[in-house]
């Protein structure tokens, strides 16, 4: 059985400024596109058995730029629904909620279509994705690749390791990076984190 590779999309204007970006469909910046292109050698060095991608354009474009094909669009891979904190930075939130932290304090309700999610609800989506990942791994000799978003992938990592969704707080995840989740003696482990190609001399 192969490993699970996680790719966080490249930089966007909102990720660069620290604005919480859930459902807002912002594109990559040119730097974000460069971040994605630089991952191509890392991706091509492995046999890819299956690819699942968030429906949001920043993830789909990243998948295209890293050269993966036949990706399955999966709405469970969308980013955390930040509710009323969509587009707002942590610094701005903490002006009225000192010490606020997403993983433990949650969000406030947003518009009817985006009421916000708890860590537990994001964890439920992550568990569904992991069930699909395990099914794919059982039917391929290659790795499974997920292209998605920072907070969601952090929660998914926690769930893969058997931790509570809130434990995603422990895993800082940069844009335009690859992470590798594998096993050791049959137990899930982090085999690589925030991997980027070595800069050329």
C-alpha cells in the first residue's frame, strides 16, 4: 500500500495577507503559480495512483500546474467554512476576541449558505476523505495525492494520526508544499512535512 501525499495550493492574495479564505474562490498569484510549478519534480518522482482535488480554483489550478491528470473533484476537500470570519485576518478577529484561536474557539455564523463549521464538522469531512483514500490505496500500487487547503489538510493529518480534529493546530502548513503521510510498523506517521524542492545553486 502506498503513501498519502498532501499538496497545499500555491499562494493567493488572501493567503499572503492572512485573510481566512474558505469558500471565496480567489485565484493563485504569480508567485503561487511558481510555487506549484516547482513541485513538479517532486510529484513526477513518484507513481501517482489516484488524485483528489478540492473544487476551488486555487486547488484545481495547482493540480494542473503540478502536472496531475484525471483528478477527481471532491467537495469534501474544500477549506474550512469560516462563517462570519471569511476574509478576516486573525489580528482583526483578536481585536474583539483577544486570544482567539480557530482550532479551539471556532467561528461566528456567516450568511445562510455559509454558517461556519466547527473543528468536529471539518473532521467529519476529513474522515470521509480518508475512507476514499484508503479505498484508492487498496486498489493501486502508487501513492494517493490530495490537492487542497491549509486548515483542512491540517485537520485531515490529525485524523490520519488518530488525533482529535483540534490537533491540526500542531501542524503548520505553508502554501505550495508537499507533505507525506505513511506508515511505520503498520501505524500512521508523518514521513515528510512542508517539503519544497531544493533551490538551485
